[in-house]
């Protein structure tokens, strides 16, 4: 594939990330604590994911790269269980509607990212402090969801492995770092979703 198109697409996705961050500050000021805020955050992340899927980087016919990974990876810390479920269902539904050979791997990826995001969020803060390192770890682990590409035809996998795969992993990590670090600065001091945390969804 044309690497310039891939890099341009990554920049577009980072721009969408900035829009989600700005919108997040509005959400946390508008909705009260609890499941309503979680649902609102989930809808916001879902909209970000859908917009990203609507203008993705096409790696191969039916195989796309977009901003879903980073958005789903932070769904649990910022939206709790409700936000995670809402974001995942909307994104999964839209991915099914888009179709293509990458539908099944895409759906598996969504489930894996949500599970990884929940798992990292439940790591005690005293063991993995909130900040840059935690964000990088989240991004790296969330990128493990790319294992789902193994379900694609071999000729398509061949077009992904190498620089495209490396660029996608780096973009995922950068996206998670940007989303986590900027959004955490806008978060209330207590868990917005009723979770036991110093920041929404993070365990002490």
C-alpha cells in the first residue's frame, strides 16, 4: 500500500482524537455522576469511533484502520462498564454495517480491546501509576487485539505485516496517550461512574 496514504490517515485520526477530547469536557460538565455519565461517555466514544470508521485508512479491500482501538481502550476508565458496553455495541453494529472481509476480525478486535481496557483499568494505581507509563502500557496491550488479523486471507495479511502494522501500533499507542493524558486532566477527582478510583474507573 501507499505509505503516504497510511501516514496521512494516521494524522486524520489524531485530529479526530482532539475533537473527542474537547467533547469529553462538555460531557462531564453536562451529565451527573453515575450510569448517565457513563452512557454519555460511551455514546461520545462510539460517535468518535463511527466517524473514524467512516473515513478510515484502507489497508486492503474490506480491511480498515481507524481510531477504534484507542477509544475503546479508554472506555472503561472513563465510562465504566456502561460506557464500555455502549461504545462497543455501537461500534460493532457500524462495523457490521460496513461489511467486508475484515468484519469478523474487526468484531473480535472490539471485544479484545474492551477486555484489555478493563483489565488494565483494574490494575491498582499503586502498582501502575496513572500517567504516561500507564497510557503507553494500555496502548501497547490494546494493540494486541491486532492478533485478529490472523483470520484474514494470507495475501491480505502479507500487505499488513511490516511497516503498515508498525505504524498502526505506534498510532494506537500515541492515540491512547493523548486521550488518556488530556482527558484525565478534565476528569473529576472522584470516580464519575461509581467505581472505586482516584480517576474514573482506575483502581487504587
